[in-house]
C-alpha cells in the first residue's frame, strides 16, 4: 500500500477553516466534551492524521522524515523532557491473554485506570464497548525504519472515534477487521517474539486507543525505554525460571526483547529489567518459565470480568 502524501499543512487546513470531515468532526466533538483544550485537540488531530510523519520525525532514522521535525516540533517538544513525555504518552505491557481480553469485550467498560497500574497522573482512561470497531494500521514505527520488520499491519486501533478517523484518513494503510482477525494478529506477533502494548496518550482524549505489537528493532517506544525515557510500564509480572526444568538452551535469552535474561549455566532473569511481557515463557521449549505478579512493579491491567474469557 502506498502512503498518503498529503502535506501536513493541507491536512490541517480543513480543521482550521471549520470544514472537517465527518470522522474529524466526531473526534473533535468527543474531545471537546471530554474537556480537552483546543491545543490538545489539535495535537491529537495532527498525531492521528499524520502518524507516519509525527513518529518518523521523532525516530529520525529516515532523512526525509527527520526533515519534518520543524513542522512537528510544537507537538514533540515534550520529548526533550523524558519524564514529561512518558507521563503524557505511554504503553502498558500486556501478555497475549490480557491483550486478547481488551479486544473481546462483551459489555461496556468506562474507568480511570488506577495509578497503581499506570503510575502517571494523565492518560489513564480505559473505554471499551461491545462490538467496538477495530482497525489494523500499518505500523508507523516500522515504516520509519530503513529496513522494517514485516508484516506492517500490526497496530490495532480500537474503538471510536479513533478507528473511524484512521480508516477515513488512511485508507491505503488501514483496514477494518473483525475481533477474530485482531486476535489472529496478536497470536502471530506473539509467535514472532513481539510485545503487546496498550497505548494511552493525553492528546488522544486521555484514553487507551491502540494495541501495538512491537519489535525491539523498530519500536520507537522500546527504543526510548532503552534510553531511560519512561514510555513503557511493566505488565506487573516477572519471569521465573524453574532451574530443574531449564535445559540451558538459551532460547529465552536470545528472544527476550528487553535483554532481561542472561545465561550463566542456566538462564537467569534480571528482575529489575524484566517487563513481564511473557515472550520468554511462550518460546521456552522446556516450559520452564512462568510469570508471576511482582509487588515491586506497577500492578497488572486487569480487564473487568464482563469480557469473554
């Protein structure tokens, strides 16, 4: 699929002129009703309308995207202040089962996620609706890299007004999918050793809006995490290895996306680094790895019980 090359200035002109599309109008109204400032609404519009430029400018690997930093600078300024950036834009690490439960909703969920789960003051609103629209979007992080991992369509935009906005404005890079198709994407990415993140952003109406399936080589948030920018929040779990079952094959150390496992005879987990993504447990041929809640980490994101098991 080809990328939409509409100029960012041209993209924002209808909004400023008062003639937005239906999806933009619905977004704008919902953000206003949620109490978002005019600037936050513009920020959210720019982020979702031009994600490839926004994220590509932040990553800066492709020269043609790095040159867009001047336009996106007002929205990326917080990146100069790591704590502030993380507070306003963060992903909660999920296991595949947790991520699946966010998709298979049977009744409405509308809650502010406790700070014990997401340890920030902002962007903690979780809204889930039965039969919510789901859109598979080509990953902006992967497309920001010179040699991206494949496949591309692994970002799951969940619920409105986000899904309809993305589908309308990025028809060449997005497609509406069913719950089962979304679950299939989660499972395929898990088999590839990639991490599920539930993303929240202040400019996205302070809400959860997407599950991104991330590889450490392409993901901007994982790269930021490696450079001590607190964009990622532990799942609340850590990996524990049964030494009596461990075959010392090194599969877990090789595939851990956070480099939290080293081989010292048997596999050893660095609890401080471990984010509890579960990739190691999924790929351990001996079944020697289990995840358990760790009290030193933020609490897990428990999806309320009124969802499909």
